[in-house]
C-alpha cells in the first residue's frame, strides 16, 4: 500500500535498496557453525570461562573435556604437567565468541585451521616448553615440519589481524565492550540483519499464521490473492484464496484500495474460519467489506470460495484512508481498524468521522463473531465502551484515529507474561507527524483535533471535553511520511530483542524501534540500521531491503518479519518478505526447535529460491530519507559495488587461503545454489571431507544412497580438484547433525556443474540419517597414473 494519506504524494518506482549508513568498523563475533554466539543454558564445566557467552553448549563442552582427557593419556606425565594449561587454552577456543576468527573460518568455503590463531609472544613462550604438544593437538604435518624453527613455527600459527589472536583478544576492549549486546553506533542506531523469506510478491500487505501447529504462513497480495507457504518456505502453486475479481484496486502507484487484511479465527483448527478486509466498488460507489470464509473440508491449503458471508460493510466517501487491519484479541473478539474516510483533514460533518461516535469510520471496532452460524452474523461484546449510548455505534471500541496502518497485540514476555495484550498501532499522519499509539478501551486518540502531539484543528483541540490520549511516540515528516506499525518482538531465537517494538515508514523506508522503561513507562527511540561491514556476513543473511515498508508480521513461533517492495504498485511483483535477525546473540542451539504438524498437500510445491544478495559497500553509504516527487519518474538503478582485491598472503600463513581482517575477500558470503564445501575432522589434509551443499539459503548434508565416484567427481571439480579418488560413505568424515539433510539418492553422470543438476529425490526429501552422510576424497594428481 502506497501513500495512505491525502496530500502526501506516493513515491514513484524505486529500484534502490536501503543499505547501511556510514559507521566505523566493528567486532564480528561468530561461531564455527557460522552463526552468532549464545549464552549456554547452564554453566560449562570444562571451558568455564565461556559459561556466560560463547559458542559451546554443554554437549560441546563435554566433548572438549573428553579430548582433553584423551590428550593427557597420550602425553608423557612431565610434559603434561607443564603443558596442560596450554592444552586447555587451545581446546577451549572453539567456545570463544570469536571462534570463527580464531580458526580463520568466517568464510564457509575455506577449510578450518586445526589450531586457533596465536599471538606471537604467547606462541614463542609455548614453543619453549610445549611445542611437542602440537603433534597431539593437530595432524598438520606442515606444522610439525616447522617445529624446529621457532620463528617460522609461530608465524605459521599467527593471524593476519593480530587484534583477534589468542590471548590478546581476551583483553581487547573494542572486541569485548558490549559483547553479546545489539550493536549500535554513536547515535544509537541498532545494527540488525535480514534473511530473505519470500519474493516475487505484488504489494504483500499481510502475512499471518493459523495458530494450528503447522507453522505455515499465509501472505496476502493487494490484488486479492493469498498464498500458502509451508514451514520450509516452499509455496503452494495454487492460491489459498483468490478474490481478485471482487477486490477493487488498480495498478496506480499509491492506490490504497484493495485486499487489506486477513485474520484466522483463534479456533480455526476446529471451525476452519478466517476473516478478510477488502475494498469493493460499483461505478463511483465504494465501500469496505469484512467477510467470513471457511477453509475447504477437502483441502486445508485452500479456502472454500463459496463459503463467503459478508459480516459488515462500510461506505467509503473517498478512495483513500481505508484502514485494513483485522486482529483477534485474547478475549476472542474481532478487532477492526477503519480509516477516517479519506480526503484531507477528515472534512466529513461538523467534527469529522473520527470524532463522531455514530460513524464507523476513523475507529477501532470490536465485534463478536463466535457462534454466528445461526442468528446475527456478529454480536456486540457486552463490555464495549459505548453500549447503551444512543449517540454511539455499539461496535466502537476506540475513536479519534486517522488511518491506523498495521496494529498488533503484544504476546507478552515469554518468561513473565508482562505486556501481554497491549495493542500497538501506527496511525498515519496528515501534514506534519506520524504516531504510534497504545490503544485502550473507550479512549479517544485525538484526530482531527490533534496530529501527533500538536493541534491540527485548533478549535477542536481547545475543547475540554476531547479528553484525548497522546501517542507513545510521534515523529516529524523529515523522518518519514507514512508510518507502518509493527510488533513487539517476543520470539525465541534472538533474546536481545525481547520487548523491542519494531516498526517502519513506508515513504522513507526507515526502520525504527521503541523500548519501554518499565520504571518510568517512557519509551526510548532507536533507529535500526543494516549491520555495517562484516556484521551481517553470515551465510544466508543480507544487509539491504527494498524501501517501501508495507507491513510487519509474526510467525507462529513469534519471530519477526516485514514486507517491502521496490515498486509500490498492486500489479508489480517486486515485493519481498524479510526476517529480522540479531547478529549479536542467538538462543542456545536446540532451544527454539519447532516441530511443524504435517500438512497434506494437494497442489504442486514451488521451492523457495532467494534472490537478494549481501552487498559489500564502502563504509559510507547514505540512504534516502525523503520520498521522491511524483513528477519526473526516475528509477534509480542498482549500482555495482566495487570489490577490493584479495590481499597477498604472507609466507607461512594458513593453508587453504586467508585474508586480512578488515579487507573483505572477493568471495560473496552468500554462496550460490549448488555450492559445496568439505568439512573434515581436525588434521586431515584438504581435498577430503564430508560434503555439504548450499540450497535455498542454507547449508546441508548429502546422504550416501546411490553415492558414487561420478557424484564425487562433480564435487571435486567444483572445488578445483582435477580428480576424484573415491566417494566416501557412512559418515566417514563425521556427522553433520547440526544441519538439515538436503539431498538423497543423488545420481550423476559426472559432467554436471553441481549436484542440483544431478538426479535426486528432491531438496529436503530423504529417508536416511546423518550416519549416512556422504563425503569425498579429491586430488590434484591422477591417483592411477
């Protein structure tokens, strides 16, 4: 939806992406699984120094303790007495929040070091008494060969960026200040990242779930189609709902009419009901319609289009300010958010629609649609605030709103429940201010007397009987001209975001946040920036988005998303859904695991293929803060970002390619579909390891069913090896239990460019376990010559 106001011209097509602003370089904590560190669920017994924050869960900690014990059994007692402390130090660096840096593993396509990068003074001291320990810690024969030369030995173990070497990184203030907290610049702009979830959508106005345990999500397009997506992000080819013939909209950029809202009944698993909000019209007569539908008895991924029952219709005097939000509260009632009727300044009647209790426009309505199979289509909740007032419509729950665009109920703190049930709304302003409101029963939110904190209609504003509620936050039009309300984050995956209300602006593309001070009740504002430099350089993450922020959403698990587009037209398939990611800290592995209820699928599935890319930018990249004029249509093309050259590796550096910290490599951190890598136990030489393949934005393993040398040849050739020595089976190089199994029954002719071009069971389809993870042994030389 573009514009959502009179007098504020909707922007023309923008192809520019919003990216990071100018910020100084920052630390980049990252684990060996290429994800952010976490707080272990319980203290670690072996690597206790990383109990508060790091990269090891108790299971990994126990495995390291086992390795330590095995090492003690192999080393002579006198040597062990002197060197056990060094062994403990080195083993526990796998738990460091900077493990990926210590092991030169930030780039998933390069092999890991077998020993963490050491600072020179530490290495020189260790070499004096404990250099023999490395033969037990590392199988790297090149390292063994340097054992007699202290300088070369320690140069081999060094890192290009000495800030990250062990143990110096332990006392590096820049690396440890605010470690584990959401990074912010000097102005308080929070640095977050994104993950692409869906694309090719025509003005995606809403994304909802059915609360049925399937973890499906349903995405509504402004033209009147709703698409069903499974938990693996594949989309059903057949629309879930298609009322495009009934929906009133147009291809004009900025048209606010169309399919505007959708909500599943809280008991939809049983009664199969859902409700939709859309524009309809005949000739010059237009109105908004709230309808009830039922999911088909024969297909839970399709609506029975013949089941529509019109619950409520409201005449619209103008084409804009149509509202569009539908929500069910914890009370089981349906909340409906209407606009004031359009034009500018709410010119309808003596005080406007919004202040007229007998009008349904410019209101928050609350109705009871439960048990409506017989009798009236809806009833009035007995505690609605104006029940019994002859001058008011009983449906009215709150009044004085201009055009609330996107509202949400707070799920409440996962541990304490604090905040549950609070109703947040973004209300689009007129000429000066946008606002965020906390909506409460019976309250007046001031329009048209007030816009934001200031008077709009001074005569109304001076009326003592107004008794209006001020917003919790308002911002001027130099920051944005059309607020898009969001959600309070209550998900599991990113604990630092808990309690943060995240919202945006459609016109400026600005992402913003509010956090309440529980002691004072005041709300602190922070802008949200895309992570700078290496902050978002994790596999599958991106640092840019299209500027027209249409809507926000929660999935069934409470994770947060937003929808935006590069071309704000109901017919332009430029819309993308992004998941909000905190790169500073994640939940402990396994804590947020979901187990979706299986869904019977009758339609063909279309696998999700991400299209957006991580963009390497200079440290100075401004982003637009003004909406472009309607005149002179100038679509700004994407400009290619110049890539710095790969630095020269100094002699004695890590094998397998390295790079100097602060100078990004030319490798894109998001590999292309079909890319492969080898993961091997410490000590094995390059060219051998477990095969992991990148598909649909994630890494996964390959099962060894039908795995042969032809498939191995495809992998080896991708990795730059001329020959495949053999195809390894039965998890010879370890099990990738932290990853999904992506391919099974792979059958190659040997000439394919990647495994996806070979015959296989289908991405994610398998009948095996990780004990059957496939591997390869590759070589630059012909093993049979």
